């Protein structure tokens, strides 16, 4: 009996529920019918405009700053340091006096050579007088031809001796010039490795100091071999390829041009070394510094959109284009990216409105309404 009562109760409740559903319009006050047909849902999105503008074709790399000219100063004499005329790390100009070496021994040798030269010149004058005298006498029959020949031989010997004396003197003067060491070009000098009183020799392996040219400088960096053809074409057209070097973590940068391309591609890496020459007038780039390099090969006219607008599917890349408040799926071909923008090779002609935020709720034909873009977006 109890089971039967439960079954009857459940049936009665079901009948009541069905009746309530059927008559809902009356007891709900007619609101359901008053609402009418529902409007299609509208999605709020952020829009951006596809632009056609000049876009650089560039390659990013890591490079090293190297001086165009670097010289290690060494002594060409075995002597001692008398004076050091620069401060460590100072900027020097071409011709600046850097070191003075002890020249007393060479000065004495120069005086000795000058004395020898003067003596031999005096002897030559005497030999030439004898030659003239014997020449006059032989014409008068007062002396023999042998005396004339001997006088001429002596004169020739002294003439040659004077040439040798002069060469010795000139060599000593050259040696004397080695005691004054000047800057061969303008740049920055290192710390002096020797001080006053140190003995220096030509065989010393350590340099007295090193000078690096600071302006201009080279920036050396590798690029993929795939850009080699475009790079060489750009250089052939008048140096269109430009190089920008930036110190990592800083805003300091310098601009220059491609100076050379190495003549061999590294077969193990597929990279080729490029060298850019930078003016570096403010000495922004320091030799040995690692820098972020941007090689701009050329500039071309292209359509660009914010990279966040590019969507991906199994069929390839696409964007949502909005026209008359409705979103449309537009397949595109992306060539490359550039500073947060994507260069579109195919699919857009420019001036289209594309969705950059809110794509997850969109599909073909979805109605949309634009909203203001976030600051900095």
C-alpha cells in the first residue's frame, strides 16, 4: 500500500508541473510574450587600421665593437724611460709626445760621428789640393804621372769615406728619433706599463702602452646567409644598407653604414660576418663592447597591422576585418614582423579596420561594436 501511495503522489506532482509550464504566460503576467524575438548578440572589440607605409627590411644581430686602428707602442732601443707625458686612459691626438727615452749614449755617438766627418772632410780638401798641384806640375814636367794618380786615388778614397761618415751620422740621428715616442694617430691610450726609470728593450713582449682609435670604429657581427644577396644588391646601389648599434640596457646608440662583407660564409653555422663603420663622435661605442645591432638592408612600401591582430588556424593566418559593423574572416600572408607590427604580403590593401582585441568571441558574420583602445596599446 505504501508503495502505491508514493506512485500516486509522484504522478500528481508531475501533472501539476506540466500545467504550470503550459499556463506560465498567464501567471508570469505576460512578460515572456512581451519581450518578443531576441536580438543577435553584439561583441565589443578594439580596432586598428591596416596602414600602407614605408617599412625597413632589417636583421637583428649581436656584434662587437672593434677599433679600426690599434697600435702597441714599443721601444726600438735598449735604454731607460726618462719621462711619461700622458695620464692613463687619456685621449691623445696625433703627434702628442708620450714617452721620452734616455738618449745620452746616442748623443755622444752623434758627436763622435760629426767629428769623424769633419776630419775626413778636411783630409779630402788636402787631397784635392795635392791633386791640383800634381796636375799642374806634370804639365810642366816637374813630377811624374804616378804622383798624380796617387793623389787622385787618395781624393776618391776620402770622398767615399765622407759618404760612409754621413750615412753613419744619419743612422744615429734616426736612432735618436726613437727616443721620442709620439702618438701615430688620435685615440685613447691605455695605462702605461712602464714608469720613469724602467729599462726597455726591443725584445720586450709587453708594450709600453696601447692606443685604440675611437672615432670612427668598426662593429663586427654575423648575419644569416639568406640575406647576403639582398645586402650586396643594396650596397651596389650606393650604400643603402645601414647599421644601428645599441648598448644593451641603455638608450645610447650610434648609426653607420656597412663597410665590408666577409668573403666566406661559415659552413658550420651558415652565417657570414659583416662589418659596419660607425662615426662614434661621442665615443658611445667602446672597443670590446657587445652591442645589439640592427642591419637595415632597404626600405619598401608595405601594408602593416599590429601583430596582435594576426590569428592562426589550420588553414593559415587570418585577421578579422570589420565592415558595416560585421566581422569577416580575411586570410592573410605574413611576410615578417617589425617592432610590434606584422608586414602583410597578401590579403590586405590598406585602410581596413582589423580587430586587435576580442577575437575569441568572434566568427564569420558576428556583429561588433568598437571600443576605445587601452592606453599604450
